[in-house]
């Protein structure tokens, strides 16, 4: 029997893109003018991952009933970044993407000191720029080119921080970056197994010349150390396939986290009651008996959901356990102060107030 022909890597990426369109444009292909079709943008850096994704989007868009465009975000953090952005825009036009826009962003140094350094600040600025471009152009989705390798690195970083299932779930396949604007990562889908090797091979197949970001070899970044030092050691000592296994662990953790979050949501109505608003003194009340009836994993989720939703407070595990001690180890102790909130126990009720 003759061996099966090898599927080109570019076709694997196209299949991943095709699978994620869903209801965005299905059913409208071939009807009306191109200008009437929903617009999908790709976040394009010019690197192999985003360039391969842009090519796949350009090839699949019309059949899927969408228009395909690109947005290039220039962070201005490296010498020559403007030229890199111009080159990426030229490549996007060459692939047939339209519209193509370039956005220059400024990184807020003050924000970076609070939220995890310049890398986190750049990411936040990038998402803001993508959302703004999507609103301006009327796009319904923005595609980002994270691969299974990115997912494996994210899981290792979460493990090093001692994170729970939501963080171990890694990079989410979708997230809202603005009202009605969805960021979609089709190359994370476990069914296609897209890695950096896949995107690089796709660029070779298509004759595309990707940009090599020098930050991707700068070991001052934890992610680069994971990629270049930690994962190779794990592969050497434990055998090949560690990266794929870590990415698969993220898929499993996401399923569990989604299920637990959904169950916690269903318990909110019976446990939580919004108190009266007196001036700016907003109170949220939680029934102690209701919390005690829940397993520990759900108790913590209910507390974190209320803190985030009502007070925009994001609690660490330490803060969550301190608040829950008012439920499970009550000895008449005083209030618990956490970011943005103060929690006290009054008889059989936990009272959350804004700080």
C-alpha cells in the first residue's frame, strides 16, 4: 500500500481557521457584495505564527462568508519597529487582506510596574489597540496566532506560580476584548496540533518571509527561559512530547474550570444578596450556611466571583482563604482586608464592602 501523501502544513492551518468561523459568516457566502460581509481581522506582527494565520484567513475568508483584514500594532519598543510594521502591512496587502491598518501604541510605564512589568503592559496596550481598530473598522472578530507551544509555556508558568485550574487552563481560545468584539485563537485547537514548527513550515511552503522578533530570544523574559531552557530539559529527561502533554493538560483544566464556574454561578442567587446602597457604600451579603454547604472548590469560586463582579477585586488564594476563615473557622475575628474590599461577618452573614 502506498503511503498517504503528507498534508501541507499550510492546509492544516487553513483547516483550523475554517473550523472556527462557525456562525460568523456561514450562510452569507456568495450573497451581496464583499462590502456587505462581516469583517474578521488578524492581529499581524509579521512573525511566522501570525503570518501563517493571515495567509490562512485570506485563503478561507470568501468561502466562509467573511471579509479578511489585518491590524498591525507597533509597540515602539525596538529600534526599527516602524519598518517592521510597514513590512507586515505590505505582506498583508500581498495576501489580499483589506483593510490593513497600523496602530502605534505607547506603553504605560506606571501600569507596567503594577501589573507585571513591560511585557504585561505591552499586552494590555496591544489588546486595547486591537479592540479600538475593530470598533473603528466594524470588525466582529480579531484572530490571534497563539499556538500549542505558547499554551505549553503558559501552563509551566502557571505551575511555577502555584496557580489553580483557571490559570492552568492556559491561554483561552476566545476572550472578549471590547463590547461585541471577540478575540479568537484558532491555532490553539487541540484537534489540529498547530505548533511553531507548523507555522514556520507553512511560511516556507507559501514563500513568505517572517520577521524574527529579537525579544523571542531575550532571556530576561520568563517565557523565553521556559522556551529555551526549561522545556528542552524536560524533553531530554522525560522524553519527547512534553510540550504537547502540557497543552493537553490546559485543555483538561479548562473543561474542569468551566464546569466549576458554571456550578458556582448557579449557587450565587441563593447565597448572595446585594445590600442597600447608601451613598457609595455598596454592600453585598453572603449567607454563611449557604457557603458551608458547598465543597471548598465552589466556596472559593463564589467568593471570587462576587469580589470580581461587584467590586472589580481580583483575589489571590491567600485572600480567598482569609475571607473563608470567617465561614469555616469563625472565632469572632475582625474584618478581612483584601484588594478593593473589606469583609466582615455579622451573625450568619458575610458582608462585603468597598474599601
